[in-house]
C-alpha cells in the first residue's frame, strides 16, 4: 500500500480512501485479504478504533467482507462498484469545481472544451 | 525474579459534579465526565484551563472542592482499594527529592508504588528511549519526560493519566512515544487520558477528546465526529453574510481580508452542502487544532 495521511481530512476517510485506491489499482483483487485494523493503526500511528471505522465504511458499502477469525477480504465486484461510485463523484464534485474555475477565469465553453480535448488526447483516452 | 501481578480490566473513571477552587478562583466548574474503559482520550485546553487540576483530582492526588471523582463507581479520594488502578504521570522536577536517584534506581522503585509494575517493560522502554543511566536531575527536560512516560507505561495501571507527556520531547521522540503508546494500547486495552497542547500530531491517536475552556467542558466526543461538525466557509463578505443571516448562523470565528471573509461554523452535513452549492462560497474542512481554536479562542482570531 502506498500513501501517507494528512491532517486536512478525517483520518477514517483517508483510511477508507487508501483501501479503495488499492482495490482500484488492483493491489487487492477480489477475495484477497486487506490489512487488518492493527496493521493499519501501526503503519500510520493512528488509533485502532479510527482504522476500524475506515474499514467498516467499506464493509457497509459492500466492498469488503469479513471472514470470522481471519480478517477482511475484498468482495467480488468491488473494483467495478468503486469505479462506478468514483465516476458519479467525479461528475458531481470535480467537474463542477473545474467548470467553476473556468468561469472565474472567463473561459468560454468552446475554449474549455478544446482544453479538455487536448488533454484527453495527450492522455490517450479511448 | 519478580512476579508480575496481572492488572485487572479498566473501569469507568468519572468526574461527578466536580468543582475546584484555588482560593476564590474557580478552576473547575461543575464537571460531569465519564472516561470509558479501554479508550485513548485526549484532554485539551488552553494554559490554565484546569487540565492538570482535573487529572490530579481524578487520580486522587488532589482533592475536590465540590463533587467527586469515581472509579468503577467508588470514590477515588483516600480510597486505597481503587488508587492502585490509577497512575498519574506529570512532569518531573529536578528539585524533587526523587531527582537525586539514578534513572534505573528510580524506575526500580516503581514496584513499591505500582501494584502491577512490569520491570521488564520498564527496562525495554529505557532502551527504546535511549535513556542514559544518570541522576534524574542531570537529565535534559525531554529525558525527564521520557522517565515519567516510562514509569507511566510500566505501571501497567488499568487507567493511566499523562499530563503533557510530550511537552519536552522533540518531534522524533514524540512520534516514538505515540507509537509505543499505541502498541501498548493494542496489547492491553488500558485506558489512557493524555493532556497536550501539541494537538495536531496527537489527534489521530485520540479516539475521544475532552476540551476544557476556563474550567468548563466544551466538548466530550469521538474525535472525528467532533471535527466533522465544523467547517470554514469563505467568500465575498456580502454573499457570506447574507447566507449566514438567512439561516440564522452565528459564526464561531471571523476573519476579514478586504472584501473577503472567512468564518468558522458548527453545523450538520446538510447545511455545509447547501452552503457549498451557493455560487461564490467555499466550504473547507477543519482539523482538531482548528476546532480547538474555534471553540476556545473566544472569536478573537485577528481580523
């Protein structure tokens, strides 16, 4: 797992996000075990209850499941569900903020589209 | 060979309508608090807010003017049946009579005072903190802090109260302390109550926080649940004022820079989403330190 925590957003959300990122990148395929509460607490120097809250958030969303006495595992289809969730979030928050900034800068719709298009080509989006 | 008596599970520690005056000066006012067993609490407040006094009374080392400290429902004051369960670590003074002892001798004396003392653990911590075996009054301030931290941890007391344990420590030693604390907590599930004003780096260690302001409790909550109730809202002053007035919100803290204004607000997720949806307004999260300043700064952050 990569990444460090910052103090600008709630720790349990950052833990949830870290695990989500790992699932999306394919570091934790379906039915593999994710780090335990204690491992996360030790790795990031955080209270284990907070680490557990981050994990439970993913359990509540059906992305992780518990094997009693063993640990937490990635649910089948978790990566796809996450991609869907992030797409919705992307439209709702990031695109909105992005367009608002364009508005503040006085860009026209045409100018904005051509900027996006150029970047999309550079990144070779299909 | 010494034998270690296994410490019992922690019980709740309570302040029951606790009051304390020094002369006519009220220091603690009608405090009702419960420190639940097996959690790490942060106790935060400004200088003079009453943190040390509260910890002293909770551990039976100071007496209350009114109300009581209770451990497992029993009064703490002069009650030898419960006092062995509580350890209060405070900053050591080079002038104290114990400061003439060497670090090792001082820590060997721990078993005389602490029923669950773990000498092996004390020895291990001396190594981890790289403490030299000098007389205590020859140590640096940070090293003295490490000695009282070592005594507190090795006491294996079910409830351990630490008053500003990190005050004299450099950043490396502070990180090491919190790591050791979390290891011990995961191993034993002891209750820890830690006062500090180096807040932000400790925030992730505290499951719960109690905030004192002028002897009164202003917050007693799960750390992240508390932080989640606060946001900075900023934008053009006129728009921001209108949005706040519409909803009858009184900001906790205000900062004005020309025509731009930023306020600290306490509220719910729905309110923050509403404000964020307004054109021109920006909503940003806070950290525990920001929340503390918003609650205890009395609105006086410079304009």
